[in-house]
């Protein structure tokens, strides 16, 4: 698949009209959607759905943006578990796999670039994923 994966923070920038990041998120999505299919998975879907009143609103919002929802491949689920163990060995404090690990693993096993503003865990635990991010 030739596509780009989008982290929930980028979509939330759009849906909440974030005054600081909204313009960047909108322009990067517009730019990459010209030549790629834009994807999210069920984790991102869940995170962005919180701000909507009903499922029809979520479906309409992602459809308007041309976003496709993919199921998480088993290879990504397996990788999530392994990366989470590494995180815990590195003194990570969360007790359950974080959404970032599911998102990073999915992008990694699918060979997708990842549009995000959160570089920390992705660059540390998924170094092969090409990150599309704001220049700070």
C-alpha cells in the first residue's frame, strides 16, 4: 500500500481548530493527500471520536478528509507487545500498551510514513518509520 498514516494529534488539531497547530496540520494533510492515501487505524479512530456526538459525525469527518480506516495487522500487534516490553525495561511508567505503540507498530509493519507532532516514542521505538513532523 502506498500511503501515509496520521496520528490522532494531527486530526484533533483540525477537529478542535487548534490555534497553534491547526494550520500546520491542515496543510500537511492537504499536501500528502495529493499523492498518497491517508490512513488511520481503530486506535486513532477511538481517540478522535471522543470529540464527536455520534458515529455518523466521525464517519462524515474522516470521509470528508478522504481518510481510510485500516484494521491493525497481527504483525503490528505483536510488535506493539515487543516494543512495550522494551519501553518497560527502559523504565517506562505506563502499565498498558499506549496508543502510540499501536500506531507506531502499524506504521512500521505497513511501511507507512507517519504524520505526527509527537516525536518522542516514535523516533525512539520505531526508528525505521519516516516521521513527517513540524520543524521546531
